C-alpha cells in the first residue's frame, strides 16, 4: 500500500472513531473501539471514496452487505465526510433513504451528532427529514443530508412530489425536474434495502429502474443491507447492464455476535413474556401489538411499556424514540412492543426478544436488535396468528428452514454468508417469479409511465405505482388545536404534522375495497363520538386550511365520503376528546373502530389478487 493510501486510510479510521465516540458520548455509553473492525470499516470507506471521486469508476451501482450492527451508517457517512478532509469532491448532497418512515427521526438525531462533530456545522440546520407529509413538504432540497422514505425519494424523481402553482386558465405548472436534478448530483444510500420488498415484488423492480437511471445520469447510488436476496441483486445487475453500468459489491464483517434462538410451538401471549428490563416484543399485526402492550402494562408494574407501529402519530413515534434514548442513558426498566416498524433504526441495547414467526429476512433483522453491545442475545420465536401481512408461502418456507435447526440453536449474526444463504433458501427463483407475476399489471403501467416521463416537461397523466398500495394521510386533532374564523377552519402546519399517520390503501381489489370501507367506518365512528371530519384544502403560510366533509348530504353516503378522501388524499379527525378515537402512546383504537385484521386474512386466503380498476391518479405529497 502506497504512503498516500496509508495516510488516507488513517483519515477514514479517525473519522469513524470520532463518530463512534461522539455517539457513545451522546448516549452516555462507554466508548469501545474494535481495532480489527475499524480497519475493515475504514478500508471499505476508502474504497467507496476512491470509486466516487474517480470519474472513470463512477459508472457503477454499489452494494454494501454487512450484518446488523456492523456500523454501515458510519462507513457511508465517513465516505461522504471525507470530501471535506481530503479535498476531492464528488457529491454536494447526501440522501439516506429508509424503507419505513417510523424511525427516521432517530436516525436523523444520529446523523446530526456526526455533522456537529465532524463538519463543525449545526446538525439541526444541515440535516433534514422528508417524510412526504403534506403539512411540511420539502421536496428533497432542504438540507446537506436528507433522511427520507423510499416513497418520498421515488415520487420526487417521478415528478409526483414537486413545487407546483396555478397558472392562467386553471392549469398547473411546477418544478417537475427539480428533485431529479438534485438526485443526479448527490450520493444516495438505500438503507436496509431488503425491506423494499412487497407482496408482489413491485417495489424492487421499480426502485431498480429508478436507481439505475439516476446512476446513469451521474448520481452515486449505494444499496446497503444485511440480507439482500440474490434475486434483488440479479435484478439490479440486469438493469445496470441495460444502461451500461456495473455492480460493485463489498462485504463487511462485524463484531462476533450470537443469538441463542428457541422456537416455541404456540402463539405468543402476555403470560409468556417475563417482566425483564431491555425486552423487545415484535409481532406481525398492529391489533396484537396493542393487545400485548395493554396486557403487559397491567402485568409488569414499574416498567415502561412502550409501543411502536405504523398507526401511531408522528409525535407518539418520536416520543418512543426519545424515551429509549433517555433509558439508554439512565438505564430505566423498559419493554418495547412493536411491529415491523422496530426492525430497523433502533439504537438500543435489548437483551431479550420475543417474536412471532415472520419471513427469514425480517427475523434476522429482529434478531439483530438484541445483544448489540454485549455481543450475545436471546430470542424466542412463536407461532403467528396467521400469515398476514406476509405471503403465506414465504412464512412456510421460513418455518421449514428453522425446523432444520431444531427447537434451539445459535445463530452467528456476524457471518454474512450464512445469513445470505438462509435468505436465498426462502426467496428462491420459483417463489420470486410467483410473487412477481401477481404484480405484473401494475409494473407494466409503471413502465408505461417511465417511458413517457421526460426532462423539463409535465409528468404523464397516468398512474404510477411504486408498491401495490397508495396511502391517505390521516390526522387526529383535538378541537382546541384548530382555529375557526367564520366559515374558515385552519390548523398550524407543525401541529398537523405532529398528528400525522400514514394509512395504506392496497391496489389489490378485495383489500382495496375493505380498507376503504375501514376509512368510511372511521368517519362514521368519529361522528358518533361527536367528532368532525375534514380534508385538507390549501396552505396559507404557517397554517393549513381544512374543508368539512361530514355534512348532511354526505352523512350516510359511504361512496361519496371515500371519493372525497381519494381526491384530496387526507382525512383530518377533530374531536373534543381524541382519546375516543386514538389512544395516546398506543395508536388508533382499532378494535373499537371495527378494523378487524382477520377479515383481511380471510379475504386474502379466499380470493386471487386482482387490481382495482379505475383508481385515482397519484397525488403523493400534494
């Protein structure tokens, strides 16, 4: 290794050491540096820096595979920060793209600490979040480093989330190419990329095309994951070759971490869970998470029972993250109950995991939440109530793989080759083809949209699908949080943003009909509890104007209510006492509103998926 290479490697080692130290200090933890791991991390960061800063090597998509807790975030940030240390600039901005929005804020806190310490800049100013919310759209241009979701990032490229304004004749124009222009000049990291998967393998196919198009236009793209299936790597490779690009893969080890796993042949109930500090409980459905959380609250007196899932407001989700941060520092007694939302992004040292059986890649992520700092953890795997929200064949394949190990075994989380082998056994070519065939119609429509998407032009008047679902923005407010002036009703944008919940609407016919019916049930239930239902009209400075939708003429007309919600993409419930609708710290009152997940299971089991015809055109982020 040349002297200059040695000097540069030292720079990367110091960058990573400084980040590890700063984050440990932030969490009031003892600083621990594994020199062997540090050398590996610094070497990979330097290799990435060399690729990105050399014009001749940039025509590639980078795949970084590393086990949970191996420090992928610090490696990638060190690559970006090195521009200011070594002088070779390759990207003025960085996007960290997460498959879920629930834990962006915790990741943002971590990045802010690193920006403060490494670049000596105000992390609060130079690190931004874009959750895709209508109350505070940033369109991906807010900060030096932006943490965002796959949806927000992709719809920016697809010209569906852009600044727009009306022009003469009632038409609309906007900066349709602004986000895409920024993306082609930036470093983009798709973090925990394996979670982009969905029930019809639509997301991976669309993201592969978007990522390759951005890379072909000069953008720098990294896919980071512990369990990226070979099927997705092959997909990326095929798309890259189509555009004359290559794939450059890096594998990183980690500290020796073991999880002792026991498989329990029964369903998970509260009486199975011991009242012990630093316990994580992960189940597959929201009703089960809420039920266990309530039961544990009664059982484990003196413990902080925290809940985290997707049908909680942003304020409640962020409060859970803050509480975990505080508990990490003062070592309080905490049990966290959650769904898939807790699989990534939580930087907390859990000791013991109780989990329902899930697809193997999800299980590995859940196992990765325990023993992060002690290097050994315990996990108990229970039978789920049913396959929902996963594909039953994938769950069955996972059950079959685990049965080969017996009822008790030890899994080495630092052995990336072994983890990949498990994932590939579950997601073999036949099952991926079977899954993908169910989403081909949506994929063809998206290809048609991409074919007609042009630079500096209005986006096509077509529907584009990133996943087999869209969403409606749901907000729960108290009446003292809104302002009424005559016929006008408005709310502060920041208050609205704190109450935000993303409500997913599948594009599969039977589930689409059911979940839309759930929304109309929510409106009716809210009205019966003295609440009012609004949708969002427009923004005026710091305020969002609301439009009442529960008037007499629509009071019992479900189809019209659903039509209004589809058109405006938002539902705002305003109550004297929101607790009738929403339980603080636990989420929507699902059982009370009649949102029965088992009905979805029976619908999925008894029907073949087909696509909802005549759906609305996308209004993401508007």
